[in-house]
């Protein structure tokens, strides 16, 4: 991928950490396979890493802001030994029926990051495990949308009628509502980003 430097927006649940229904217990935080080294490699290559996450469990009253923060702190602690740090996290706390402007796939969280960190869409890619992540990337005009097959990714790929993945990533034809790249997991997505153009 070029041009550098690249900003990498990452969905949290199902992408960076294993999917758990309304994850709110720091003891249940598990990184997806290879996530630590993958994020470290991207950071070493000069990428800035941002978390972009819908946390409707807050708006639905399933967990508290303190519980959310405890999970975030645990995630940062697990990534620290790898030398991977998120520059910032953009989070939507609203339930789907709240009609907010920041729940992915709406571009509110991107507007926030762009404003605060001077991001350019052509230097930014999004990695996530749901159609909402892909559509978010498209709505924001980002350079690429990567769908990983961890978390809800396999179901999302089936629902979108995407081809079988072989071997670990696949570039797809440009489309307004499908990912540009299909990747086995975050580690494979990272290797795609760092692969020679
Ligand atoms: Mg997700
Ligand atoms: Zn919101």
C-alpha cells in the first residue's frame, strides 16, 4: 500500500480482540491470532494506529463506562510488550435506535479523527470484521477497506457473496459496498499492508 505514511483504522471486537458478546470483563480480553506482532510491525513501518469501535452495549445499559475503560486498559496493557500503541480511540457509545451520527457505518468517528489528527482519506485504510466496517470505509472515501475473517467476518463474507479466500489475503475488484481486500485475520491484513505494491 502507498502512499506513506499510512493511518490504519482498526475495529476492536472481532478484529483486534476475539469477539465476545458485549465484551466488558478485562479478564476476557484475548488478542486475535498474531495481532500483537502485526500491530507492532505496522507501527515500526511508520503507520499510525487508531481504534474505531461501536460500543452499543454502553447505550443499551449492558455495561458501564468504567467497564468499557477497563477493557480498553487491558487491551493497551496486552499490546504494550509488542511495542504497539493506539494513537487514539474513536468510540460510538450509542444504541442503534439512538439515531446518532457516529455509529459505523456512518462517518462520524472518521470526522472526529480527521479533525483531531489531520488524517487524509487517501492515506487511511480500515480493517474490520463486519459489513458496517466496510461501508464505513466506503462512506469516508478511505484508500482501502479490509475485511478480516475473524469475529463476524466469515458470516459477513458469505452474506456479501465474496469468493473463497486463498491463501491468506485476496484483493477484490473495486466496489462501492464490498471490501477491497479479504484477509484471514489482522496478521494477514498487516502483511498485505506491508507487502510490496
Ligand atoms: Mg467487530
Ligand atoms: Zn454514536
